C-alpha cells in the first residue's frame, strides 16, 4: 500500500460484496481509511461479475479510461469481468483456497504473493 500512496495512482475496491460488508472487512483489516473514498459494489450496477458492469462503473466514477485500469482479482468471475471490461487483469492465486486452475484458464497474468504487486504494476 505504501508504494501506491507514494505515486499518483488512483485506486479503488470493486467488489461483489455489499458496501456494508466491504466497510466492515476493510475496517477489521485496518484498510478502510485507504479505500473509503472509492468503494464500489455490485449492488450499484445492474449485473454483477462476470459481467463487466461493476468495473466499468468504477472506472467511470474514478475518471479513468478502462484500458488504463488494472484489475487485481482472486476469482474466475472477477477475472472474466475485468477482461470483458477491456482491462488488464492480474489474478491473485496465493490463497490456498484459490481456484488456481480456473484462474490460469482465464489467460490472466497470475501472481502468488501480494508483495509482487509493486513490481507487476511498475511502481
């Protein structure tokens, strides 16, 4: 997170979960202050993941062209949504419960450790 805060990069959370759940989860992790300004939920769009609606909505609200966004996802439907939105996707497969085979099958760039993100994002 420190690397993102040091550079001029817009960031947000676009989740299938409810806004109330996102606030609670991010709060428990101590991350809510970083994301409170930019939380987007599938409850705000007509179709959730794997449709691209949520990511396109978030990009529009953030004022960023979809092709200039990067989606960081841990689910197959999320990766599919990012690809459908025309956004590059990095698929996190470091969780032991990840559907690694499913993530690999999407064609997204796979990574296994969140410490890899600054390099992957070229920060």
